[in-house]
C-alpha cells in the first residue's frame, strides 16, 4: 500500500536554532522542521519527542510523513538538564504551547520557497512522554492561539506506574473521560510494557497506550504494533543506543517506521483533510500495513 | 422507571446446605437461591460474591433482580479460612464451575412449585473479586456443561495493583483482548478507587472496572455509579460493617441497589431475552436511573 512507502514529495530538513536575540522569528525552542520542497500548501504536524530523546532521533519517521504532504515541526529543547529536573511540572506543556504560538509568524519564513503551512489543518503528535504532553496540550492545559484538529499518541506514557505519574496527571481511570473532543489516534507497541532484563519497562501497563485509548472519546482509533518495542520508530542509530536499556523488536525497524508513518498519514488524511479511505482500509484490513497490527480498533463518533 | 423499582413477582429465599452425603442433589457449595414464587420458566443468574464476603450479604440486590423474573443462584463457600489462603489460585473458578455443573440436576428440585429454570438463558455475574472470577469462568478457565450467554462485572477487581494480581491473571492491558465473545456489562463505582483514610482502596486504578471494560469485546456496556463505593450494593448491615475499611458514598444505598439491579435486569433482558428496550433507554438517558451514572457507554457489536 503506497501509504506505507515513502511518498512522492521530495522533502527538506530544516534546523532552526533558538537564538537569544529578540528577533521575532526566533522560535522559543530549537526546531527540526521537515517539509515538502514542492510548491504547495500543506497541513502541519507538531511533533513532541520522548523524555531524554532528541527531536533529531525521529528524522526518518518525520521524512516519511512529510513526503506525503505534511509540514512537520519538532521542538527539541526538552532534553537539557534543567528540563530533566523540571520534567515533573507543566513546563513541557507550556514549552510545546510556545512553539505552537510561534508558528503563525515564524514558520512560513523558514520553509522552502512557495511552501505554505495551512494552520487550519493542524495535528499534534508525540512519542512516549511527548505523547502524554501532546494529550495535555490538546486538552488545553496550556493555551494556544491555534486550534489542533486531531491528536496522535505514539506509545504514549504517563508515568512509571499507576501510583507514580508526574504532573500534570491526566489519567483518571474512567473510560472516555479525557477533556478532548477532537479525534484521537493511539499507536501502542507490544513490547513497550516489557522490561529489558531486570530494567523496568518504558511503557508500563496501567499508564501506557491502552489507558490513553480507554480514556479517549470517539472518534478514536487504536493500533498495536505487536512485535515492536517502545523506541523502535526512532532512527536506527538511536535505536542502537536505546536498545541497551529498552526492549526492541526482532523485526526490521524501517518497516516499523513506515508502519507508524502510514498510520499517522492515514489518520491526518481522515481528520485534517476529510479523506477516510486509507484509514478505513487499515481498519478493515490491518494486513495492508508492513508490520503486524493487532488489534486495530476504530470507534466512530 | 419501573425497572429500577422492585418487580411485580413475589420472591422466595432458599438456602441450600452443602451436605457431606453423596446425595446427587447436594450442591458443591452452600447456596443462597432467590427465585420468583409465581409459576413460570425463568432465566438464571449465577452470582459470585466478593472476597471475604457472604453470599447472604447480597440478599436485597438478588431479591430486586429476582422480582423481575430471574432465578438467582449465589454460592457461598468462598469465605472460609482455607479459601482465603488459597484464594490466589484457580480454586474460585473451579468452585464456581462446579456450581454451574450442579444446576441442571440440582436446581429445579429446590425451587418453588411450578418454577422452572431455563438454562438456555444463563447469565453470570460477580462482585469485586467475584467479578474477576466470573470473567475467568466465562473465558473457560474452568469447564462447564452449561454455556453462559452474558457476563456482568459489578465493580470487578483483579488484584491490589497492576503488578500484584493473584492467579489466574486475566488482564493483559490490551484493548478488547479478553477471550470472550459473549456480551459484557461492567458496573463500576466512583469511590472504589479511593482508600478509606490511610487504608488502600478495594478497587484500585489499573485493576478495576475501567480495565475490565477496556479489555472486553463488543457488545459491551459500561456504567459508572459515580457517587458510590465498592461495597455500596450490599445489604445495609454489611455496608455498616465494611464502611470501617471501605469508602462508602453519602447517598441512600437502597437507591444504589436498585440502580445496580435495574442495570443487571436491563442487560439480561437485552442479551438473554432479546429485548433491548430498557438497556437502550438507560444508555440514551442515564437520568432514568435512581443514581448518577456517568459515564454510560454501550459499544455495539
């Protein structure tokens, strides 16, 4: 299925530094932007990385997504010592909101010529703790001038256990209780809840993908990448590093990245662009994906 | 709504002892049976009590249910010292299965004259740990000669935490993963996940109603009795006892019992008797119930 291959558009990586000048175009965080190079107006995906990850660890994934016609904006300052220490507050949510608010004035000037962002079609995604931050931001725990049209959690994690969840605590253990009315996609990993040797898992049961899906209101969809681990959608070099502490699947990680990218694209086509054909195809026949997805669930509105 | 009042049928309580004789009519467990006294053929509900509870603590609830035309069979031997010690194995499931298997030969003779059980319409329910046992039995973890047509968990609990679940462990933290194809109803309590003072809760987050609902396949429905506690559907005398250790709601417990009984009756009417009118009414207008139900969710097949 073409959706799970690299798309037709050539893409460009753009790194934007956070400068200390008062220039209005300076973003509040350093950014990795991946955008089509072909003239056009494209929907925008803001992507929040996982705890202690680099935004640049997701370059392959973001390129796959962007090549299907999306501008991806991944802030990258949530990895310094300060933010590790303060990671238990609302800082991540505020910081992500600041990037959202920067986009209307700042994004277009750094994109390739004749490439325009369409902020009326704005999606929000995040991986791991970034997934939780994405849900928190979409719920309005920080204010933004732009409105998100849908939210995607990629193996989202809310803490190390049910009884140990950093603030802001968003899980309530009540079905469909999230204060969110926009469509939700949750992509889980089957091995994320397993530890590596004696180390604890990165996406423990009770605070992972399943709980995020449970608390989401329809329309919401769920995809479990059964045979892959919590970090297996990162770039290969980063998977090599994380695989010392994070259980990784046996399968080809390129297939995992293509699987995740394809789901994200199908979901955004459905809920940003009004074209549900690809999403319905995956839901009806999960075997079209290059990785085993089991279960796949779509609860319509 | 009449469903939430006492039904029109007069009912009789029947206690059947477990005798040590080899009489074929002796049940494998002592039983509390509550049955209509009016001539007729009625569906059967097997009801499994909670950990360290007595089957007789549910008399009011079972009478309410039975008065709408159901024969309720509640085994009661899961409270002696031996079973407290062995409660971490499959014994409860085997013990419940033995009662199911006794019913075809043993039940009819102990019922009022001209009252017949219809074993083609058999439901299984349980409270607290008994709710988990009900799911385990419905999944076939012990064999039974009769087939259950639907299963109901009343504030079901699978353990004291995600990482501490007595065997048989049935939760997998994957949506819709239960090996069950019969309809499921889950009734949760809003206060069950809160401890009494410094005591731990009886229905902790991560192992309670929400997770049971998440792992159920459609058709499944969910009702949260928001303002009531884990034991608030028991008889008043038992609520008084448990309220020293188990958080209880402020509201009238008779309303809670009528609320729970009405849901159970509506669900059995829908999935044993093919009449979905009452269930649909509750789902559409939760306000028809005498207690606040929020949320109410019905995921159809």
